[in-house]
């Protein structure tokens, strides 16, 4: 997936991490890595799925555990990446506190996830898992949807990980936001093959934005990327 937000993020990482080894944590790593870190690095992956860990060939160290409860080492990592994971956690605030403990003084925490205040996010938040499976299977044509190891996975998408909530977390925990960009990751299969559904979504999204006085809905903001760093001492 190539979006402007990810390209801007990659440029930030290329500038920040240069030509020296770093300790990186892929939190909820899944089977592949979403961004590239320059140089030779030690990459630790933590995931609840051994199957996903086994598929990830980029990892130097693998931990089968829950990022909400596993006791990460203090001040260990130069970079923590948590990509499309926070929305699947029933207690994401616990994971944030875990990352806070594990990141070192100059390290970065990358969080990429859906925006619960978008129409897509609200639909995801307030519909049951069986509906997500139905959409994946009959709209996205994913015939293995809901099977073990296959998306969609149970989703909670708590309001405490919305963009404005993460800004509050940063302010209350001595972090600064060095990168925050929204992106539109609406599925291409709907944009192109089921255009009528996409146009209906866009219309409803605009209407929701008007009704909510700009606090909900809108387009080009279905997902976002946030990068946190400790404030200088």
C-alpha cells in the first residue's frame, strides 16, 4: 500500500534512523513489516499468533504474547511500531502504557490505525463481528474471511485511541506528536468495482460531517498515522 501519509512517514524514518543499529519492536507484528528502517537493526516481534510470527522473516527475536499485558523491558527500544493492531485490543490504554515504559528517551512510537470518528470507523465500531465477516466475504470477495488466521479479526476500536485521545495521552505523559496525518484507505474493490457503494459512502460521510458540525465523518480520513516522542528533558 502506497499513500502520501506512508511516504511522508518513511521520509521521517529515513532522516531519523541513519547508518547505525537500532532496537525495534514490532508490536502485534503479524506476518510482515509495513515500514523500512535504514541500516542493520535488531527487530523484535511480539504477537499473540505463533502462525503470524512464523511467517515474519524480518524478525531477529519472536515473542508470543499479548502487548496489553506482557511486561516489556524498560527503556529498551529506539522504535516501536504498532500497525493496524490497536483497534483489535479491548484495552488499548494498557498497550500504550506498555509502550511508554519500553521506549527510550529519544525513541519513536508509530501508531497506525482506523479513525473511529470517520464514517467507516463508526460503522466498524458499532457493528458486530459477523457483519464484518459478511462484508469481507460478499463485498470484498474474501472467501476465507473469518477463518483462523484470516481477516477480519474481532475489532473493538475504542474511542480512547482516536486522534484527539492520542493527543491527550501525549500531553499527559510528556510526549510530543512529531507526525500526525490522516489517509483514505477505503478498499479499492469498492472504489472501482462497486462504485455505487463508494458514492453512497461519500454522500453519507459528507452528511454526517454537516450534522455533527465537523466532528464526525468527512472523507480522506478513514485511517491515520501518529508518531510520538518523549519531550526533551
